[in-house]
C-alpha cells in the first residue's frame, strides 16, 4: 500500500511540473473553465435559493385564493360570496382582501398597496417598504402623497418603514387602512379584491375549488400549489435565459475541451515518447494524464464554485440580479440565506469535471500505445 501511495505521489509531482512548463496554455484553459463553472454555479445557487425563499414565504399563505373574472378580465369580488363559501364542508375561514398596484409616473415605479389583516395603520397613516423609503427619501413622520383613482393626490403620514430583513417581500409595499384604501382605489364597501380561504384537509383543495366554481361560475380559485409551480417555472425560465446569454462562453469552453479530445500537441507527444523510452508503462502515462485532468478540472471547479457562492450569498448576485429578479425600479436589497443543494453541486461536478478528465485520457492512450521512436519522430 505504501508503495502504491509513493508511486502516485511521484506521478503527481511530475504532473504538476509538466503543467507549470505549459503554464500559458493551461492558465488560459483554467481561466475559461473557472468562468464557465462560476456562471453555471451562480445561476444554480441563486435560482435554487430564490425558490427556497419563495417556498418559505408561501408556506403560510392562504391555501386557496378566490378571484372573480368577467370576459377573461379580473373584477372585484362581492363580499357576500364569503358567507356562502363558508358553508362548504372543510372550509375553516374566509377573509376578504384589499390590495392592488399603483404606478408612480414620477419615479417610474410600481407600488403594491394592501390592507393588513392585523394591526393596520390608522386612517391617514401608512407603512412603507424599505425600497420606497430609499427611493423617495421618506421616513417615519414624513408626509407623502400618491395620486388616487380620480387623479387627485392623497396625503399620508408615514407611521413605519417596514423592517429591512423582510425586504425581499416588502420593498415596494404600502400598508394602509381599509377606509383609506377604498377612498384611494374607489372600490365600494361591499366589494373586495379577492377572498382567501383556510382549508382543514389539504387533500380537499381541488374538491373545494370545484365546489366554488359550481357555486359561482365567474369565480377563479387559485391553489397555493399552483402558485408554487408558477414560481418554479418563472425562476427556471430566467435561469435558462442567463445560460443562453452566456452560451458564447460555454461554446469557448467546448472548443478547449474538443482540442483536448482530438489530439495532443507535438510537445506533449514528444514528452510521452521520452517517458516511454525511459521505462514508463502505458498505465503510468494514463495515470499521469488522469491526474493532469483532475488537477485542472477540480481546481477550476473549486474556484468557480467558491466564487459563485460568494457572488450569490455575499454580493446579492450583482452581475445577474436584473435578469433573475425581474426588471423594476425598486430592486429589493437583501441577502439570501446561504443554502446549497448537494444534488445540484454533484450534477455540476459530473457535468464539468468528469467530461474534461475523460477527454484528457483518450488522446494520451492513443499516443502511449505507439512505439516511442515513432512518437518522437
């Protein structure tokens, strides 16, 4: 066993010295390799972390949301619907919700307005998200105004700026009272934006949704599971968009790998011939090329993965954030909770390290099986 370890140590020493002799070519290959791993790992880490944050945020959301459509367009929901829906077996509670969007033409930003279920602000007061506070330079005690549904401005006193730690969800949020929201939006007192349901048995979601549509044909029930699937599809599409954008870099790496797979340079062939002439076995040469591929690919993998981890979890994905978060004036400033899916790391490893290592062995095997004199000539 000691002889085997010593044998491998000598081969690794020779491999490292051989790589350093061709540091220009190997350095360029290592740089491109690490950049490709960095891009792929950043996209995987960030999209997975956002999915995880979305799942955690939606875990306490209503099991069913009931909206109303007319000719395919959203309409407000009559509040009397909630009394009839409560009669359905399995429904624990039904709550009307008031929320909507407001476009600010001055700052070119969209705000989300909502009436909280608990501890709403007093009429004339609002709570705003950290993004709005930064953008408009508004803080607790300041007066801020927004144009209502009739074009007339409404002034509000800022009660609180919502905690920075929840900025992923609240950056563009405005909380206000029921009275102020109805005056601002023009929604009548007997209407609501939608209804939220709590259901006793998760296996009854589809059944209750079907009963609601039979009770109110214009109703559109939305299950929490459907929202989660939508988020997964959205982040998956954005991740794919990033990879397509950087496909040129991926193509450059493929060219490097193909160069390795199709043959060796004259210098490398001559080196293999000399090694064969001084007594190296074919298995030793293949072992040397195996370690060469491992050193390059594993170094690039580790460097790219570590840089991607720092990029995602410590710089808030400064390079890719506009594409993966969405286009908006009010970018939330937040730091994702560090989390890595080992399955994704393993997949990335086998897609980047294993193919390159194999491509370094195949041409070396061809050269190592030829007579040393023929190789050197």
